[in-house]
C-alpha cells in the first residue's frame, strides 16, 4: 500500500507505446562467486567482463553516483546448477552473494521501452509527472528475494543524469497520487539504458 513503505524494486508492467509486457527476458551470465546480492527488481548492468552486475549507485548526480555505461535493465531472477551432495538445476528470484556456479544465468527485462511500477521513498504530487528521478539503494529482502530499491523524492528534477522518467501514477484502491509512499510508473531515460547510449562497456 502507498500509505506504507513497502519497497519492491522495479516491476515491468507494459511498454511505452501501450503494448503489453509479454514477460520476455534476456539471459546474461553471472560470474561464479559474484560477491553482491541481486534481488528481483534491482537495476543491473553488464560489467567489463561481460557478466551481469547489480547497479549500486543512485544516479543522483553526474559523478560519483552516476549509473554505469552498461545498464541493461531489471533483474527478474536467475538459474544455475547447485551442488550440495547432489546436482540439481535451481531457479530463484535472487542471486545470493558468493554463490559458486559456473553455469549461472540471470533473467533480465532488457527492453529500453519497458515501463516499471516502483514505490517512492516519500510523497510525489501530480507536479512530478514528466520529471526525472534517482533511486535509493535500499536493502533487499533475503526471505522473499525482492528488491528494496525505491525512488528518491528529494531528487525530482530535470537533470539529464537522473536515470528514470516518471510517466504515470498508479491509481487504484490502495494507491493514489500524493500518498505517503507514492507508487509510480517510470522508464529508463534515453542515454541511461545501454541500448539507447552510444557509450560501450
């Protein structure tokens, strides 16, 4: 509910032109032993080694908190073969830091036209529609595997380094514009997502 702080990261809902999100993902390798937790709904990037990495910066300024060049989308889970006496193929919502698996693959919503529902860390009014905004890197929930990332209401503005554009508000029985923790719809700003940027990794 928007009256309560309940972070859930970025959930894909549809595409900017109104087309439905069909659940398509791109599989990108996770390095065995990668030492950072990645949760369902986290922003991820392709690192210089070609593997997926959690974006840990906020995008609140041009430097040092800017998003990296390889931003590729939103993490939606992973799969790998686990060895615990027996070998079995495991799929899960989150990547546990330090997991050793040479075949680990992430599932990423990588469409630069995707829209995402996300909660803000405070109230956003109608005036925020069309504005740019950065994130707060809250801790993910290790029990559910869900992201703790929210939008940072203190960063609403027009600066081009801000990574997300607010394109709509969630209007439902439990969510309204101006709620204490407003749920909104956003997309990656042009030039932030790797597919809309000419800067390589």
